[in-house]
């Protein structure tokens, strides 16, 4: 099965260290040439709207950690409404681009998209014979999702006669599969099985019939045929207008995985999962006014909370009234955590920290998600105490860690540059270390004795001031702070002391919102 043996793969010069199976070639290359990243060359059209074509291919490969070079076959004027114009690149210049890349850059896998003329197909096949690569992924693009023609039917001859027999996989959508088979109707998953087998007869080693255009009531089912077995690959259908570019993305992801050394079926499965989650992450973005928005390949790198509630950088003024939740108190007063968070924000809390010491992971996640939605809709950052995994999974704005939790440097590496990281510090050394390790703020205390934390050393206002004056980061004071002493804390005379963090003073009270409001009003009078 897959792209091993025969066809293009057999033309790869086999290195002396290589095993006899070209299936392992990617691995061997990765081991013997440590500094050469896996490399996909896409031969496709440019989409000015950047949802499909070359732009989608670049983004998909980048998202999967694979280098992507580009041969541009056509430039399209395209947006979310449709294709307004196509300007094919002169054939001899497509050839020049192919030669430039293939003769120099050690391409692992070639992926094709829009090939606007039979002449381009011929040039491509000739180039691939001169410069063989490990695998060829052919996305037989003919019509855009908007219904505009990107290659006329004369291209079918080139596909059938020359390109398909060289291909390790071809990935037609329903319309393209139908055109390849002379116009047969393809409407059901059973029809897709038939089409996969019939297109396999045209020469490619594997076929994937894409079911994005199946009725909306069905799962997004694709049918994969490797010459022996037919597999139905299922994903839940994401309800979104942002499906422009899914086909290009899928094919590029397959190419990227093959370039890393994957077998064909696993490569297709990874690609399908990538498309499904990219669609899910970008289902609500609004780009353009037409019926077909682009999916966003990188959205999952940002968090959903992050993208709408935070600006580009952490704003230290959000530390002013820092509310730290406590499930014990919430239970004691028979309240739900989400109501408590809503009440605190209503009363003027400027940041929420979810601090759950005793709940199961699953429950913590659900809670974090629900609180994340509340915070996001109100423009208030949410940080999670201790649990980097929960923060990542629920798309929180960041975490707050203590001295015995995950080291700040590691947390920063996991969370990336944009998330908020706060660190509890009692000493100047800890504060300087937090800064060096990439924290955004420090929590300093316990300033006063507190019942919330057992055996917690109290550092007093003097200790707080010492740490603040040495700290290069903004500080929020914590520990036994409430309405009675908040102003004495804010008045210590340290410009980087940005606020107070409170637990009992808000949450162990009869009315959370009014207690928060009182403290908020008081803090607004601080110098
Ligand atoms: N709404 C959706 N939800 C989940 N997956 C989808 C959705 N629409 C398309 N896909 C998947 O995206 C990939 C591209 O499919 P398709 O849209 O049929 O191709 P093309 O973009 O070439 O027309 C397939 O794996 C398909 O199952
Ligand atoms: C340059 C170019 N290449 C390919 C497609 C197909 O993508 P889709 O089927 O998602 O419209 C496109 N619209 N534009
Ligand atoms: Mg599509």
C-alpha cells in the first residue's frame, strides 16, 4: 500500500544507509541529514483571499512544521464572494520555477493544486521525471467552492493520461470525481466507494474521495481506497461558512505528513483531523462578506478567550482588583462558581483567577470553560491556578503558578509568548527569577495572616514593599487583604504595585457583587 515501491518512489536514489523499503526513507533522511527539514513543493494557483491555493498550502505546511516551496501556476483575483479573474502564468515560466526549486532544494513531496492548462500538466510530468521526488499528491482542482472554473475540462485528458499514473494519491471532491468519471452522479457514501475504485483504475496508487459536499445532515465522510481496501474516514461536520480552502489544506497536510516519513493512510488521517479542528477553531471568524469564508490554519495557536478579550499584550492595570475563587466558600454559601464569577465581575473585579485545589480534572475543565465564556464576554482576563494543561485546554488567558508548581520557564515554553503568567513570590530573589523566566506579573504575600492558605509565612507591608521595589515586574499583593486594609497596602509607595488579590473578602460574604463593588470603589480612590 501507500507510496512505497514502484512509481515515483522507485526513482528515488536510494542512499547506502537506507533500508530496502522506501517507506523508511523519510526517517533515514531525517537521521542522516539532521538540518534539512521535510520539504513539500506545492504547484498551485495563488488565491488573493488567501483561503485556498498557494496561501493555504504554505499555512498548512507551516502549521505541521514542514518547509513549503511554491511554483505558482496562475494568479487568481478571488475573495469570499468568488473568483473575479484568473491570470495563468506563462507555461515556460512555470517550467522555470519548477526547475529552480527541484534542481536545488531536495524536495521530498510535490503537491499539485490548480493546473490551469494541459500544457502545465505536461511540463510538470516532464519535470518530475527529470527530478524524481518521494511522493506526488494530486488535488485535481477544477472548480472552486464558489462554482468558478479554475481549469476547463480539457485538463481531464492530462490528468488521466499522464499525471494520475504518477500520483501516489489523488484527492478529488465529489464534483471533480464526477467529472473524472464522465459525469456520473455521486451523491451517497456508497457512490463514493464506487468512484474511489473507478478513479484508482486511472493509475494513482491511492484515491481519496472528499465528501465535504455531501448533504449537510451527514458527517464529513471521505472514502479512501488503496487498491485493496476501502476505508470511510469520518469527521463531525462543522457548521460554518468558513470552508474555503479545506481541499487545498487537506492535500497539503497529506503531503506534509508524507514528507515527514508517514505512511499514506496515517498521513490522510492526520490531515483530516487537522482540517476538522481548523474548521472548528475558525467556525465563528468573520472574514469577508461573501458566502465562503476562509478557514484559519493558525487559530488554534491562539486561545479563543485570548483572541477576543485581550489586546496584544498583558495590561498590568488589570491587576487592580484581582479576584481569586475558592470552591470551599462557594459551596459553603450554596452558590455556583459561574454565578460567583459573574457577581465578582459585575462588582468590578478586573481579573479572575480560578483556584481549584480539590476537583477532578474533568470537572475543572468544564468549570474553566464555562468561566472562560463569562470572562470573555465581559472582557475580563481569566487565569488558572497551577494547571497549565487546563489553561491550554480551555483557552484561558494564562496561569498563576507558585514556587513549587511547574517552573515558569517551562510554563512559558508550553504556553507561548502571549499568555499571561503570574508567579507567587515572597522574596526579591524569587521576583527577579520570575522576571528572568518570562513571567508577566508577580503575586506577593501573604501580606497579612490568612485563613485561605495554611502555614503561609506572612511578610507584612515591609516585606511587600521590599519585593515591589526590587521587582522588575508589576505586583499584585495577596494575603488577608480586604476592605479594612486595602488602602494601607496600596499606599506603601511602590509604583509597580498594581492591585490587590482577594479571596475571602469577596467570596466568603453574603453578597459577592456588592462586596466587590465596595472594594472596587475603595481602590479607585487609591493614589
Ligand atoms: N463542514 C465540514 N466539517 C468537517 N469537515 C469538512 C467540512 N467541509 C469539508 N470538510 C472536509 O474537508 C476536506 C475537503 O473536502 P471538500 O470540501 O469536499 O473538498 P474541496 O475543498 O476540494 O471542495 C474533506 O476532508 C472534507 O471531509
Ligand atoms: C487558486 C485556487 N486554488 C484552489 C482553489 C480551490 O479551493 P476551494 O475548493 O476551497 O474553493 C481555489 N479556490 N483557488
Ligand atoms: Mg471545499
